[in-house]
């Protein structure tokens, strides 16, 4: 495999989804909610999912954002 192709795949598979989750305002807070027993905040949880699953984790993140947006009442 050509190194350029490998770099493009790496960027598209890991870097772009990770940056989107880090800078997305709808990814959840960086801090844990009150009374939570989970060791991760919502945003850190999404980062773990995206880093482990790559592009598939990003699709899951986008699907969840779309479903939540669909459930919100219109203003």
C-alpha cells in the first residue's frame, strides 16, 4: 500500500471522526452528570466509541444526534 493512501485512510477513519466528536456541541458535556456511577462523561464515552470503532462509531454518533434532534419539540 502506498504511504499516501494509508495516511488518507488513517485521517478519514480516525482523525476526522474524533475531531468532530471533540468539537461538536451536541456530543454532551465533558463532566459527569450528578449522581452518575459511570466513570466516563458522555463526550468521553463517545470518544472511546469512535476511537475503537472508527468510522462505524462516527456513524453511530451521527445517528444518535439525528434521532435526538428528531425527538425535540419544534420551536
